[in-house]
C-alpha cells in the first residue's frame, strides 16, 4: 500500500484511502471542484478533484475511495491531484490500514484479560465478568476494536481494551500492596470502568460522540449497563452490586472531572488513581512518540498543567 507518509512529489498512485472530509468549492473562474482530506493510519493529505466530469463517481465523506492521482506540491505541502475516483469495494481495503491502532496485539491482550478474569474468586463478580467478556460475542467484538477516547489518550482501535487491561493490572498490583482492599471487587471494577464508552463513542471511522454519549456520558452509561446485567445473575448480593456501581460512578475521582460521586470506599479510590495514572502516562507516551525528532522542553501541556520535557 502507498501509505501517505511515504508519498513523494511526482508519484503517480492508484490507491484506496478514507475520505475524511469533502467540500465542494469554486475556483476564481466559477468552476466547481472537490477539496478533500484523505487519511490512512500514517496521517492525512490534502486532495483536489479539479475536473468533475469523466471518471469521477459519487462518494461521500467517510467513504473509502479508490483514486488515481498524481502527488504534487502546493505551498511546500504535498497534495493529491485526483484524476479518477470511485467508492472502494469492501474487499479492496482493510480498516486497520486507515485508523490509528494499538501497537500491541489485540488477541494477546484479550487473552491476558480473560486470564485475569480466571483469577477472580468471587462467584458473582466472575459470573458478571464472564457474561460480558466470555459469553457476549457482540460485546467482545466491539470491545476489542473500540477506542477509549475521541482524543487525549488511547484514541485508537484497541484503545479501550489496552486501557482497561492496563488499569486492571495496576489495580491487581495495588490490591497486593494493600491487603485491606477487596481485590476481586477492584479488579472487576477496573475491567468494567469504561464499558460505557462502547456506546458513548461511535465506531471508527467516525470515533465521535453519539447523542447518548453527549447527553448521558460513559460513566453513567456504564453504571446503567452493569445494573441491568446484574439483574440476570441469580443471588448477586445487593451490597456488592452497590459497591461495584459506586466504583464506576466515582472512577474520575472528582466532581469537576465528571464523576457523579467522589470515591467513598477504598476500592473506588484505588481505581480512580489507577485510571488517572494510566491515562496520563499514555498521554505522555504519545507526546514523546510524536516528538521523536525533538529534545528538551516541549512547552505547556494543558492536561498536565505544566511545561514538559523529553528526558535524554
């Protein structure tokens, strides 16, 4: 595949890209043309269709399109002069070539997650975990490929799985250091803490907030999902259910960060700190990877409320 980051001025290409945006504009002479942003997993590139007559089939933003084009340069930036375009057939592309993806193996991460579930001894919590992560095939498929955010941290395919597993592993460690913590409750809450994002965010290529996500938010949505599923597990203790739901509702730690509740039990406190730690360290990791050609101070980062530096 001709990935966008490998294109060079003068190249003639025939390739499939995701049409991220499409606008119909006019030249100074009053002639219509298409201005587009095309995307693959390596980045984006500006593209133009100057002649809308022959060889230009109908397509919409977020379609995968097959183009014949020449790579040109405009104001020092690469641009595609598209000569032919059509909507790509399903077998002509693989979605993972066009979206940011986890650098880790999804199946290996999921195996690690299910192995962690096997260590949960509480029969009710284990039954709840299995009902989602073992028995619910539709949920599993969506969970594996979903992102954990529109932006900020883990905003890529497999990001929700990677983040949830990382937080659960941190919580498993924390529970070993502080024996007063109910380890099974904490690990279960960690694996479930962001499941509301399944419906808060749309799937790729959109990866944007749904109406329900905007109106309700993933914290409450996740708590609602668990509350309904708990009803299907016979004999699930009410106190345990309330503690688990509380952990979900309090996992952002502070009211100003979107938590409906502040942590009121030690497991909720541990989860909030583990979630915050993984989110911030992943964000810092992505900052470092995005500035590999730089050294020293990078400037002020709003999430950290600090000027940050790459260590040598």
